[in-house]
């Protein structure tokens, strides 16, 4: 998570970076994964607090929690909306229609944008229940 220096009160700070996964459908309806790299530039974020790394924000419509019991399986389906899916506990496995399989555990983020096409399969692969935060994004 290192990048270019940012100077605050004579102190050198670094630009932070993070990565999240994107799931999308191409023109033929096939779903695929893509790594998205994000830069968090140091900026005044909260009044009176020192600068901190912040990415560009995405407009959100609503948010909520979803949970799946250990062993839960969802056959082929598309995303209900353009959603940020943040795993809080447990572990998920998602299969894109192109055959690529990815696993997501606590603190992993998936931007699910496959709202049309063949969709994906989901399952909770942990023995314990899984909890996720879902943020529905504007189009």
C-alpha cells in the first residue's frame, strides 16, 4: 500500500492503494471478474482530524445486511442491482459464467455489476454462517 509522498506539517505521508474485485457481464452476457486498483489520496476528510487516505466516492442508494448459513448455495442468477458486497464474516465462493471461481472472506469487497446475462453462482463455503454488508449503488 505504498505510493507517492504527501507532505502534511512537514511530515511525509504516502498515498495508499487497495484492490477490490469487479464482477460484470460482457456484451454477449458472459460474466467475468476484474481486479480494480484504487488510490486513496491523503485529504482533509473529517474536520479537525489529520488528513487520511480517501478514494473517490460512489453514489449509493441504500444499504443492508445479508446472511447465508454455512453450506448455502445459490444457483445461476444475476445481481439484483449494482451492489458493493463486503464480507464481514464467513467465506463465499462466486463462480462467473466464464468458469472463473473466486473466494471472498472477511474484509473482501466485490462490486457485483452482472445485472444481465448468464449471471453467477454463489455459495457459502465456510462451516459458520456468513454475514455481508450490501451497498446498492446508483447506476
